[in-house]
C-alpha cells in the first residue's frame, strides 16, 4: 500500500456558508492548510496504531510513516504513506529459544525454527553492524545465511482495523480542520477589509 485514500464528506451547511465568504486563491489556501493539518494528525495517529499493531517501539514506527506529497492550493490532496521495507526481526524483541528464535510480532510471540541471533559467537560480525539480527542458514552447510525479515509498516497500514481507524480519524480531522481554517481565513479577510 502506498498510502491511505480518504474521500471525506465535509460539505456541511456551516462550511458552505464559510466558503461563500472566500474566493480563490484564499479559499484554496485555507483548504490546503486544512488538508495538510489533517494529514499530519493522521500521520501521528498511524504511528501510534502501527506501533501497537506490529509490537514495535513508537520511535521505530515514526521512521516508517510520512506524508508525501503534501497538499498545495492546486491539488488539495495529501497522502500518508508507510514504508514497504521489512523491519528487521531484531526490532520485534527477538530472543533465542530452544528451537530457534522467538519474536513478538503482530501482538503475539512467534517461533522461527532454525533461526539464530547474530552476535555472541560472532564478534567480528557484531563490529560490522550485524549484531542482534535474526539469521537463518540457507542450506545444510554453515554458509550462506540470510536475514529473517519481520513485517513492513505498509502491511500494518492495510490491516483492516488499522486502515478503518485511520480513515475514521482522517474524516473527523478534515471536517474540524476545514471548519477551523475557513473560519480563520474569513476572520483575517474581515480585519483587512
């Protein structure tokens, strides 16, 4: 998923009355600011929801959610995006278990049979930045090994519960922000005129 698409119905009687008081380009500027405010608020909500859903630290979720492109008065559209790159399994509180490695992912502990955590017995690889990564042998021999991937933030964004919550949040925020910005821009216009 590249981002969340929301088509909110924000044309209330109050908003129609406020839009009648403004003309382009000020109307488009007010709406663009409202869209960008809403996108930032949904971005923060997405970070919290994704951290909880994927069982990762909030700071890690924050690095994988962003708004691009932002709204302009010409487009009046913004997109909240999530990274498609898999998060390393070490971020999911990975620890060695009797039959491999266990990690807390998607809210439950999962066992990865035959996997191991790089480090400890491999001090030279720890120095190369491989320490703590969950690895698995490709064949029966000692090498080659590959990194076991975790989940991606984009996967969490398409989760029904997360996407429904984000759509509801965005519809709520766009209505409030459009109302606030139109009111602000009409009051500013009245002070100048």
